[in-house]
C-alpha cells in the first residue's frame, strides 16, 4: 500500500489541475457523486449529482481565463478517507470584463477510496479575505 505522503501528493496534483481548469472555464473536475457535497466559492451549497455538475459548469463558464497555484496547508489519509486543506491563489478574467482580478480561496476537500481510485466527496471553498473587524464580518450576514 502506498504511503500517506504519496496519496496526498497525488490528490494535491489533481486539485492543482482542477483549479487550473476551473479558472479557465472548465468545471468537469468537480463532478461529485450523488452523496457528495459542495460549499462553493461563490456561496450557497448543494449535493452532488448531475444537477450540481450542470450548475458548476454554468458558474465556471463565467471565467474566461486565469493563472494561479495551489498552496498545501495540511492533509491526511486514514483507512478509506483522505482530506487536504490548501489555498488557491489566482488572477482571473471573467467573461465580458477584461479586468484581471484576484481570486484567492481557502479550501478543504475530502476524498474516499473507491474501486476507481480516490473520489472527491466534499469541497468547501470560500474567498480568502483579509482580516476584518468582527462587525464588518457580521454585516456580511445581514
């Protein structure tokens, strides 16, 4: 059996490729099984399956181009589960707007071992914002 570091390395490379694809308009890497969950970087939540895959494709279609990288923070493998946490840093261009924008996310992903390898079952990504005073953060929920 391969070591945890090998599995984390494999999953991290997959996350890096999926990130590059997403910021260039391709969400196919984020297809999730029916029991998967996603808390996406543009808000909301959903479960896996074809409806979520279609929604993900529509959202990713708003990205025209981008470049960036993924910085591993932590990860582990136990029995049939693995998780990784990382920062996705990117400069992107949205469709219809030539302005380059910062698009940095803090991300946690969970994978389970299946007969076909490691299957993504959860993704939580939200904007990596600069620290703010508590009242400013609380105002976002109003």
